[in-house]
C-alpha cells in the first residue's frame, strides 16, 4: 500500500496550490479519502474528507470556501485545491485512506509554506 503526496511548496499569501495524492495497493474506490495537516508544534487536524466521486464532502471551518477536495477513482488519486492561502495554512499535509473494515493508511506528507 502506498499513498504519495505531491504539489506542496512555497507560496505567497493569497496564492493557490493543488495537492495530489496517488494511491496504490488497495481498492481506492472503496475508501474514504481525507487530507489532514500538521503545523509545527500543533496536533494533526482534519482538513477535508470525500466519501465518493461526486459525493459527500466535509471541511474544517478554517478552510471552508477556500479549499476543495476531489477524487478521480480512475486514476486512484485524490486532490486538494487550496486557494486564498494564508500563513496559518503552513503545515505538512497528509493524505489518508480509511475503509469500513478498519484499514487506515497514511502518506508521508508534503510541506506547504505560505509566506511572503
């Protein structure tokens, strides 16, 4: 099983980034996919969740209206479009996959730094 995040980097406040998470080794379409983040000195927090393609999504209050999660089950990939980025969005962003059977997988993370 692998979850590989990409797309992180340095961006100025107000800018945008698109994160990708490529999955392999499990039946991607059967899993709930999420993005979490962990800022320095803080606990890991849930950012966004997507149940299925075109289906239910949920967001942390801090990113509602700015971030959008989506998935492409044909490509086994989940995305996080991040707009209007703020310095407080600086964190390592992690991809997570969960199944109803209790399987729980994590990627290694990608660093997003929002700074001028």
